């Protein structure tokens, strides 16, 4: 009886990762076959973003949250990109700072946004961990499906202030801080004739000097859920023209 061996480069991967890799290859092949015979490759001429207008409007209107007040948007140049900066407040009390970077066109992909943020703030960081949360917005591609998001949570400090920071790339059906997590989902979407729009989210909450970020985790999670929900029901939802 012959024994089948895995290729050497797969030896260090768990069975689950190997199965996921093979699954992605099968999905890619199934989607690529029609493109091959039609001669139209999705990644050569990617489909348009149906909500590009709404994404661009974010720089003018900012994001409106269902809970908490947001200040008028201001444009901040970070890493050569125009980020939208807003304050989240409760009355006159400052709660958090919000930075958003919208996708500007079909060829604009997430890359080094978090490095740009670090360079802009010039903070030192530690205590990195994950923040996972769920939202149930009213308007989603699958209304009965809960949207799951994974964010990067860490502590950053300068000589003046210590912060708890949450970062993720948001899209209509989820979110993740890793660009590749968006990349392969967008490639699958392209093979089906559409795109996966994204917005980079950077949430900053001041804490006590060298304070523990776990002390504000409930606040960060609540604000993150509110932001993701507002993005899905706002710029991620194409506005239909009235008759």
C-alpha cells in the first residue's frame, strides 16, 4: 500500500491550515475556470466599487454613531493619505479619538496603514492582544447573519499620554487587522463579479499613565461595535436613487 506524503513546505503546518489552503485553491480554481474560457480575468480589470461615492463622502460627512456624539470631520495627512479624524464625546466630555481611511478606488488596497499611524503618533507600544466582537446591523448582505470582527488591541504611550488603541480593516461582512485577511476575500468576491470595500479604523482611548488596557476593554468593545455597525449601515451601503 502506497503512503502519500505531504510536500516538505507543508510539514510545519497544522492539518487545519492545510485543509484551509486546499479549500482556497479549489475555490480559486472553480472561479478561475469561467474567467479562463471567457478571456476576462477579474484581477486584470477588477469590478467597480458600487459604493465608491459613499466611501468618498466619508471624508466630507464623517461617521455618525447611534450612541455617542461625533465632532465634525477633519482631514489629517498621514503617510500621504487623507485620514478622517473625529472626536467621540458624551456631552462636553471627550471619550475617544477616531481615525478612518476610506478606500479611494478599485485599485486601492490596504497595505501599511498601521505603520503610518505609528510613525505619525511616534508612540511606543506593548501589551498587544486581540479584540473580537460581533454586530447585528440592520442592513447587511445577509441580514440574518451576525458580523464578526477581529481587531488588534494594544497600549501606546508618548511622553504626554497613554492610550488604548484598537485597529482593524472594516468591510461589510466583517473585519480584521491583517491586510491579507481582506485580500483573499476580495479576490473571491472578484471571481464572483463584485468587490469587497474596506475602511481602515483606528480607535484611540486615553487611559491612566501606563494603565492596563483591560480596564477599558468594555468601552473599547462597545465603541468598536458602534463604529462597525455605523460603517455597514452608512458608507458600505450603496444609496439607491429615488425615482
